[in-house]
C-alpha cells in the first residue's frame, strides 16, 4: 500500500507541475500574441519568425519540464530503494 501511496503522490505532483507549466506558457503566448496584434507595422515575415521562435521556445521549455519531472521520479526511486543504481533509476524514469 505504501508503494501505491508514493506513486499516486508523485503522479499528482508531476501532473500539477506539468499543468502549471503548460498554462504559464499559454499565458505568455497570449501576451505575446496581444503585443503582435497591437503593432501594425509588423510584416508577415516578422510574425512568422516570432511564431517559429515561440514554438521552439515552448518545445525546449516542455523538454526541460519533463526533465525536472523525471528527476523527481529518479530521486523517489533512489530514496525509496526501488532501484539499485542511479543509472537504473534515470533510465526507468525517462522511459
């Protein structure tokens, strides 16, 4: 039962972190969109470049967020003694 408790707590934590990160990125995206729409002098090329940069940044931030979430699972596996080595914990968490 203890394993289930830890597992559910970690799942809730990582889902909460992921949701908060995605919402924060969406709010920043809406703010950037409002700025773009308020500037009439931007050409389609400028808007496309900004959007491509924004999509790239969101992708990198999501990858970093997944890395932090995996690190939390690694620490939990290692601390609870579920896996014998940090390498196994990293591989299992990322997989």
